C-alpha cells in the first residue's frame, strides 16, 4: 500500500500497476463499478490535455493490459494495467466510478 507521502509513484515501462477503489458506505445494497479510466497529460479536471488514452470507456475495457482482479466485496474494485508513458509528458490517470443499487 502506498501512502500520500510516497507520491508521485515512479514505475518503469511495463511494470504492473495495481489499484483498488473502495466504497465507504454502511448500505449493503450498494456496489461499485468502473465507468471510465483514462490517461492524460493534464491534471485539470474535465480537461483531456494534449494527449489522451482510454483504458476503460463507458464501462468497457478498451486497453489490452487492463484487467479486473477478483474480490468478494461488491464495494471494492481492483484492477491492474501495465505502466506506460507519453513521450516527454507527465501522466495523470483520472477515473470515474459508478455506485449501483
């Protein structure tokens, strides 16, 4: 697990990058689903920047290195992908998630 003092995370190309997102709610009828995950060179919310690459679009995986990892908890989503970069640019991974009833 990486804490906030260890950011930014530095990886080499093709390293496995693991992520987990948790829904913190006592409501047992809720579940978490990935809507969109993309890579951009812009940290600004709502901006795609000069470079943009979709990993998951509208809930559909579009990158061959993106994989879901099993979990028994519907409030936890885990996934992995291979590290990559845009030549000469920093990389930001904005993501959107859906809460389902």
